[in-house]
C-alpha cells in the first residue's frame, strides 16, 4: 500500500468515516521514471503513448516496457497542446498551438502538417478526435470552432458549434453527424457537411466529460459542478441521472461497462467510481496507484467485459478485474 492511500485510510480513521475499499490491481507496469505530461492507451491496451518533458513523445509496448516509436524534441512543436494515436491505423497526431503533425508509426515518416486557425485570430487547438475509419480528424479550438480535416483529399472545413473552448468531439457511426461539448456548457449534435444543429443540450457549467457507449445509444455527460446525466445519443433526451450527497462533484473520464448496468467514472485525480445506471447510485469506489496528491488518471479503456486498463500521470499501467472488484467491494 503506497503512502497516499495509507494517508487516506488514516484520515478516515481520525474522522470516523467508514473504511474505504482498497483494490488490488491484477497487473502493474511502470513504463518510465520521467515526468509525464499526458498519456493515452491503445484500444487493446498493449501500447501506451506518453508525452514527456522536452517535449518528446514515446510509444511504449506495455508488457515488454520498451519504446517502439519515438519523436524527439527537434521534430515536434515547441509546445504540445494535445495529441492522439491509433494503433490500428498506425497513426499519431500531435498538436501545437496552431499546427497539426500527422506521423506514420510504421515508417516514422511525417505524413503531413496542417496549419489550423479559428475565426478568432488568437484561437488555439484544445482537443483532437479521429473518425472511426481514420479518414477525418476533428480539431477543437479555444474560440468554439471545430475544423474537420480529410486525410485523403487534404481538405479542411470549419464549423462553429460553440462559443468557447471545445473539450470533446465524437464522430457518430452514421458518418453524417458529430457530437461536441465545450466550456460554454453545451453538448451539441450537428451535421458534418453544413454544421446544422440537430439538437443542443445546455448545462449549468462547462462540460468536463462526454463519453459514448459502445452501442452508440447512450452518452454520459458531466459538467464541472453537479450535473451528471446519461442522454440518448439520437435525440439528446435525458435517460438517467447520477444521485449522490456531495455538494459538488465532477469527472474527467467515463466508461459504460459492457454487458452490465454499470458506469465507471474517474475523478479529477485518482479515484474510480462505479455507478448503477438504473438507480444512479454509487456502487463502489477505489483509487488507482497514487504516489502523490497530484497523481492523475490520464486514460482508461475496457478490453472486454470485466477487464479494465488504466494509465496514470506517473506512467503506471494497471489492469483491473471489475467483476471481482464489484463482488469484493459490495460484501
């Protein structure tokens, strides 16, 4: 048990609160001792891409703990605002303030660069997303605009669905429409061709989380205060809402657990919580490994029903069996 979790246990003892559930990861891999600025997992959990100070970008094979692809400081933008990578399509995309780099992981070659601007001359890149077929790149900006870049014909189209920082973009399977969320408190569905709004849902505060279920039917939305809801993707209608006693609560990531009535969320730091979607009540909560108060969950994916992989800001990858945790934590 590390120092941070031990401190939490001591604090609960002193304050008289109930004993927290201490979960044990099934597997644990430490990839680097260097400071990590950002990180993402591949869809199968076999690779982890880390942005290090410098900056540099390294893709690690998790099991062997070896670097399989690397981009040095000299090849990258001075500041990395965000990035994404796709193992299936052997692609890594790195965004500076206003420039996009597309790298081929197989060859190590730069596929291309794109200078990106918003309608505001001071706009900067905030988020990236890749379509399911990897043909389109969605680029969110601080001014609320979204640029859709076609990798095949090299054409770019700008849509303006929001009025401030775009935080999330999600391409829907129909290849016609897009979901987006922003600091203006709106979740919107709109068409790729003209940017026509299909529906719009307003929240009291900026949107911190937007996650779509694998089925494509539901999405989870959290603002940065106290509103967390499950909406119908097709029409934006409210389906369910989380229910808890805290005055304020918000989440950084969320996953619909396959084949179950459960939703998994992550706090701004290191806590994971399972919710029952029918009641909206908390079922179980635990912490990923955290060596300091600043440890943050960077990414989490579900490999299959009951198998979860997490990546934290200390370059630690952990595997969890959620079915076992639910059984042990609710006894």
